[in-house]
C-alpha cells in the first residue's frame, strides 16, 4: 500500500511540473529589425538587362515586399567598360542589350538613395546553349512539362530555368451590356468584351539541373513544371515560355542552397536553413549582409502551345458556387431629365452602384430589366487582359 501511495505522489509531482513549469518562448525572427538589400538579376548581352532591388521585410509585417527606389546602378567590365541602368519604377533598373566581351568579367555597382555603396564580384560571361525541345506528357496527376538541352562544346554543365505561363480564361457569363458614366447602360462593343482574357503567371520555384557528373553535357527530360489535372490553365489554350541560363559552379551552389532554404523546409527531415552567401557586398559597411547573386551571360528561350484538344479528359470549366445570375426587374421608375429613358431603383443600386455587372436584358430593353452577377463572375479583366499578346497564335 505504501508503494502505491509513493508512486501516486511521484505521478502527481510530475503532473505539477509539466503543467506549471512552462515558459513562453517568443521568437525574435519574425520581428527582428532588418533592412537588408536584396539584388536580383542577370547581366544579359542579348536582351534587356533587368536588375531589381528591394529590402527584406519582417514575416510578421504586413508588407510583402519593399522596393528600393532612387538608386543608381552601373555595370562595370574588368577592362573599365561601364554601362548605366535606368530606373523604371518599383525597384526595377534596366539597360538595352549590351555588347559584352566574352573575354571580360563584369560586375554591378550600386549606390542607394541613402548613399550606401554596394558591388558584386566580377563574374564571367556564361552563354547558354539553345534549348533543344520542350516536351509535355499527360499523366493521371496532370500535365508534366520537361526540357531537353545540350552543349556540344561540353562547357556549360550548370543550368537554371525560369518560365512565363500564358493561358486563356473565360468568365462564367458573357456580358452583353455595360455601364456608361455610372448612370446608364449600353450594348457592350466587341473591343470592350470581358468574357475572354489572357492571364500571365511567372515561375515561383527555382529549377536547376547539372551534367557535371556525366561524360557529356546533356540534360534530358528536366522537369520544369507540373500542372494539376483539370487546372484552368488547360481549359482552352496554354502557352509556356522557358528561359535557360548557364551558370558557374559557384552560382549553381548558391541557387541550390536558396532552393533548399525556400522550398524544402517544413519538417525535421527536410534540409535545415543555411546561411546564404551571395556575391554582392556592401563596400561602405562590409559587416552589412546583402542578399543576392549576380550572373552574366546570354539566355536562350523556347515557347510551346498546348490546346485543350491535346489534353484528353481535361475539363473545360470549373463550377463556382459563388456565381449565379440574378434577375433584376425594374420596381420603381426614375426618369432622367436628359430624356435618356427610364431607369429603376433596384437596377440603379445593384448595377450602376457597381455591386453587380449586367449580363443581358430581360424582355425588351428597357421595359423588362437585366440579368446580372457579381463582377468576378462576369469580368475576366479582373484577372487578365482582354486582348491577346503579340506572340499569341
């Protein structure tokens, strides 16, 4: 009996320690004050060079990004060549295609609006070989897009890809009428249709490949993107533009570490965070961290189109429970002094007030009323543009 009471007391003591010896742990990571410069871009001889500058933001903050404005940027060659970049807003700085020498190395020099100076290491010009093919396969899980390339000179070995997707979307309803001057309705002209739009998405993952351990510089069936089955991207017509970059071994290692830190975290079995050391430095304060890696070289690109007819079993639309067409009948007349007709109170509030978008007339306009729905069910320009891009065919 004594032993039972002894063990019981020990059990109670453990419960007491577990429930009372608690210390609230708060991480300073999400609220640590930091304002580090982030540099992103490639010095591109055969295309417009775009360098984007921003500042780090706290995870707990409301801002997703903080562009760095009012900076001056130049590209400097190892033989004293210099090219100035022009600010275009939102932290982006651009230059026209550059005549870079393959025998020189190049770097960025940056002076921010507060007078701080930054410089990247000199990097060689690495020109990408052409993309051989972009292939796609339809699987049970969806659409898989891969790329194939090779360097006959056996000189590249390290590759990075990014991409831009473009696809057609349709609104759930076709709008035959439009609101004019917030107080009247007119038949919608063809050039202001809001039923069919083109949407652009850019790559959100880091795609890398290497042939360093192979006898030949060949990349076969490198996965670029997997599109889930019945995604709206395949409802009508889809296009992807893949850009290929040649990297140095150091740049490849940097992007590999960046990929692990940003895409492969989440459990104790995933790669743990590692310190990112890029090739950009604050020359006015060497102790200040700078985030980013500058590369130089030509890029190559290839585009493919995929029609819905090439995707067997793919849906053509997706039901939206939040969308329904309502019939808005006239219930109280308001006559405009301009003699423009009769408009009624319910239609004025729900359509002219901007709550809903007119779809079609009920009966003989204007005596019947309108069918209408919320804008997101009718107006595709809320997500895309209603004119095809120049490359569309």
